[in-house]
């Protein structure tokens, strides 16, 4: 491509880019508001909340829209992009609510509370772009935008040793794996001579690249993408970061960037690597990694006694389940992933929120401190049970429906062994999720156990997350329809 | 002898290997980050060489320019975190920072 062929972005393209523009605008406004009105975090909080709600409202319009390429071919807007915009706006709203009443974020000694909320807006916008990238450059830039803001968020409690260690581990793992991925991207560019997904696909379909070099490219790329979704063997950072970072941040990381990583992987692999499947069997590669991811996550989670760390390993396991649907390359599998990501966001945010709410009074995430919570704080504990049932995949919760669709998609493609491994893994996960439930209900609390008052806002948010988790287990049609509509115009299938 | 694509790719592969080696062996956080810079620059060299020899356009050059800017941003964030580490732990050796359970 020569200079004169470079497309100058058209201003009218911004019409298709509104939710992102709103989120980035909210980021700048929140920073500015924080500068003008010092020590009033309510200003940036309100700005970002308004931005996320506006983005949510704006996103629904795009669900049925056909594919449209904007901003000089860097970004594509379609139903799937709209679905992820909705998902990320919802996650942002939930995270804002969780953070506002959290002592870890809003405690008296914390500084720069406004910047924290601004960073949530920036990350949400970045995740939306990740779901829309259709160019190798945009892929890398959006991934790094999300990564750089998440390093800062992980280290938000900058006087805390644990948070500093978390952000240090995060930045080192992240920088190395994204660098390795960039090297892979450069090789892919060399093999195909193009940076756009369409160009790469056409070159690969025309026979560019031998099996060995394509395998190298796949492995290098999976280093960066696998790190984002916490896939074995690029998961090492996840338990430490989730344990050390403030709990609301861990909650955000465990659903937001993970879903964004999946969105990026879906668009990239489905669009570009599909023609190369005869030369490099990346589906089998990902199937093996999927089995390794869920088995490792579940087996290690069994031994955990820190609830945050347990949930970190559980979120690694869930990435394994999602990878099963990912490698099916069918509309059914894709719909199942999208629906599962929605359900996963609800239940995982809910489980983390329970930890945040208790941390305010307990100042601990150790499982032993959860003894007798079923009677010390019955309502919150009951809602935690809903989330745990859903994470296991037991009826009548949303998690059951999500897993059902996911396994059905895998079975329909004839990958029976993979589905069996997935079901066996769900059985293992029952053990450690129920360990939390058992401690809450069947272990007697010590006589001097502190009271556990729960902030009203946390109660409200718990209900807002638990109600759909139960509701979707009984009436999932409407939300499944959302996922089905999102992929109807996805041309890469 | 003319300098062709292979020469660029060899140099970049060497840079990549050295960067990865530095990341895996160095325990000083700043040296680790220097290893990351080597990896990024290896990729940059690839992009520019491929733009010249394969694509014949400017796309690869544009990517390299973006990556240089991004590397600077990443270094700023990473060094800020290393600074926080030095304040809290009094060292920049990554091995001493393992309070979180393995």
C-alpha cells in the first residue's frame, strides 16, 4: 500500500464508533473533573457511570446491523461488536457499583480515587475496541491499551506490598507476552504481506506460508492472547494478580479483559486463520490447551484456602470451557461462547462482589474466616450460594444453561472426548465451590467472630447480579436470542 | 554482497533471542524491562524489513512508529511500578518480591 492509498478517516465514521467515543470522552472528563474538584471522587464516579450507561443504551441499536468497516479499515462494527459493547458496559456499571462501597478502593487513606474511576472508563473503551479490531496494528494497540491501564489498576493501592507485587508480576508477564505476540504478528505480516485481516486471509487461502512457519506464528500469537485470557501455560500471573490486587479490580480483570481477549481471538482466528487449518492444525492445538487449562485450574483450585485465589483458579478453568466452544468454528459454538460470557460475567462478578462486601468488615479473604457466614449474614450468603451453584453449572441457574449450550455445541461437532473432559472437570469444580458453601453453613463460627455488616450498595448490587443469575436459569430465551442475533451477520463462519 | 531480507531476519531473530534470554535470566527488574525492549525492537526490525522486501509499501513502517511510541508508554508505566516496588521493598530484585502464596 502506498501513501496516497491510505484512507483518511471520515468524520461520519464516528457515528458507528459512538460507545467507544463516549467511554474515552468519559475518561478525559473524569480526569479533568478530578483535577478541578479535588477530593470529591463522586464527580469522576458520576461521569464514568453516566458514560457507561450512555454507551450501554447506544450499543443496542447495532445488534442487527450488517458488518461495516470504519476508521480507515482499522475497525469493524457488526452485531458481535455490539454484543461485546453491551457486555463491557454492563461489566463497567457493575464494577463501578462494587468499587464505590469498597473499603479497599474508597478507604480514608487512599489517594487518587478519581483516577481509579477514569481508568475503568479507559479500559472499557479499550476492551470495546479489542472486540472490533480487524487489523494487526489495531489488534496490538487495543490489547496494549487495556494492558497498560490494567497494570496501573492492579497497583492502585500503591503502599500495599501485595498490590505492588501484583502489579509488578502483571507488568512483567504482560510486557514479555505482548512482545512475543508482536514478534509473531511481524512474522505473519512477512508471510502474507498484509496487515488487514482480509488481506491476511486471502494470502493464506492462496497458500502463503509453510506448516512450520505458520505453527511458529500460531504459538507466538497464543502467548499474547493466552496471557490475556489466562490460558495454561500463560496463566502464571493470574493467581498472584487476583490475590494481590484490590478485590474490585480482580473482579473486573476476571471478566472484562478475559471476555475482550476472547472477542479478539474469535475475530482474529475465525477470519484469518481459517484457510490455514489444512497446514497447521491450530484447532487441535487449542483443544489440548483447553483441556490443560480447565484441568489445571480445577485441580489447583481444590487446594486453595484463600477465596480470592480460589476464584482466580476457577476463572482459569472457565477460560478452558470457553476455549472448547471457540475451536468449534460453528455459529452454534459462537453463540454458546457469547451466552456463556454473559452468564460468566454475572456469576463471577457476583462471587467476587461477595468477597469485596465481606472484606470491608472481615479484612480477610481466608476461607476459615467465612465460617458460619450462612447465619452471620444469611441474605448475602444465600446469594453467594446462587453464584456458586451457577459457577459449578447446576440447575436451576444460568451457569447450567450456559454450560448446556457449550457442551451441546461441542457434541454436535463430534468432539465427544473434549465434552467428556469438560463434564468431568465440572464435577471436580463442584468439590471446591461447595467447600465455600460448607464452610459458610456447616462450620461453626468462633465465639469472638466479628459482625459482618454489608454496605447497602453492595446488597443492591448483589441482588442485581443474583436475580438474573437465577432468572436466566429459568427463562434464558431473551438473552440467548441476544447472542444469536449478534452472530447472524458474522461473515467469517 | 548485498544486504537482503535474510540478513535483517537473522539480526532480528538474534535480538529476539537475546531479549528472551535476558527476560528469563535477569533478576533485576530494570534489566528485565530492557529485555522486553529488545523483543519489541526485534519485531520492529521485522516489520520494517518486510515492508521493504515483501509488501513494498509503508504499512510496516507505520507499525514500527506506533510500536516505538507504545514501548515508551509501556516503559513509563513499568518503571513507575518498579519505583513503587523500590519504595515498598527497598530492592529491584524480582526474586525478593514473593509474599503472595505460590
